[in-house]
């Protein structure tokens, strides 16, 4: 009997079932967090939509209908993405990374609506509800589009001009001793002054407000890009230069093929710093002299006490500036592909 029972325990059927059981025990716990991630955004949409319906009576009907429609679209998209990810593995990885962030954003909107419209903890009309902001974005979409377009033109013009001048001056200061002797004192004296402090002089000297805004943005970009470009060029490893010179490299080859590629990490740090400074200068310059753009729109809406439009412009600014910053990150990743896995910032 003992032999038969031991033979039964060690049968091939039991041996084949053991890997299946181990696979199930390994897969089931892993599915739980993935299922929570897949349901994060739809559940957040349902919670936000439910809270909105509860307190919808305290808001105007157009705002309530528009916001409910917006949340319903988000819920439908979330469910559609959850179904599509079954057949698309890349979409599944994107969901795992992004759904928790989107869900947190929706819950923040829910909290915002509770604080403003639900419990009236913040005074109206200075703090409108998300529904009011969305309605302002839709009703004033034409003017917002034009303002965003004008801001983009000013920003790209000033940023491009500042980067070109900064790269030339930074390379000269970092490589040539005479340029460093005369350029560094000028850089240390003029550079730390905020570009917005030059607004009164720019409005007097420049023939138009647009040119003054472009010049101020270029000035804001010029200092960080020049400083970090010069630092990167001057800190190029001497061994690189010695090897290139030994192989007969000319001065132009040393600058453009050795020093500048070695300084690219520092240059990109300066580009990011200059981009942040250009955002600030753009908004301030538009509120002072330029009669178009997102900064002008914020000042105009505030003058008419249209705070829903002010918040709507802030939402556009966040998306606008974040998109430009993301594009610069993409360019950096493409240029500095050799740094992947080595340096992360």
C-alpha cells in the first residue's frame, strides 16, 4: 500500500501540474496591481463625475452640461484604452506609466470643485470651479488661439535670437583668452540683472513693443546659455585636445569637432535654464507693452474681473510651456544619445 501511494504521489500527472500551479501563483499577484492601474482612470472619472452631479445645482446649466460632457468623454476614452491595450502591448506599458498620473489629476479637479463650488471655501468670482474654467476656454477659444499663436511667435523669435548670440559669445569666451578677458566681466555685470528690469529702457529704445519683447526674451536667454557654454568649452578635457592636435587637427576642427561636442551636456543645461527664463520674460513683457499674447490676455481678463478666463489662460500656459519643454527634452535625448543610462536629468 505504501509503495502504491508513493507511486501515486510521484505520478507524471502531478509532476506536470506543479509548473502550472507555480505559474498561476506567480501570475495572479502580478495581475492585481495591473488591474488597479487599468481601473485607476475610469474610477477617477466616475468619482469626479458623481461629485459634479451632486453639486451641479449650484452652477449654471451651460457650465454643468459642458463639464459633464467633458468628463463623459474622458470616461469613454479610458474604457476604450483599457479594451485596446489587450491587443497592443506598447499601449499597455503607456497605461501603466500614465494612468495613475491622469487619475491623480482628475481627483485634483474633483477636490477643486468641492472646495470652490461645493463648500464655498474660496471666494467667488476669484476662484471659479473647473466647470467655469472649461466654459471660459470654450467660449473664448478664438481669442485664446490668437493669443497663444502670438506668444509662440514672440517666444521662438526671442529664444532663437538669444541662443544664437549666446552660443557665439559662449564659444568665444570659452576658447579664446582675449574674449574671455573682456567678456567675463561683462557677463558677470550684465548677466545677473533680470531681463524684466530692462523693460523701461526697451520701450524707449525699441521702435515697437514686439521688438522690445523679442529683445528682452533674447537677453533673458543669453546669460545662462553663454555662461554654461563657456564653462563647457573651457572645461574640455586636455587629453582630447592633445590627441586631436597630435593627429594634425586645425583650430576649427578642435572647436567644432572636439570642444563643442564635449560641451554639449553643459550647453543643454543652459538651454533649459534659458527656456525657463524666456517663459517668465515673455509673460511679463506681454503684460507691459505687447497688445497680444497670453500675458496680455491674463491682464485683460483680470481687468474685466473674468477670473474664469484668467484660469483658462493659465491652463493654456501650462500646456504650452510644458509642450515646448518636452520637445527640448526630445532634442536633448537625440543629441546626447550616448548619455543614455549614464546620466539622468
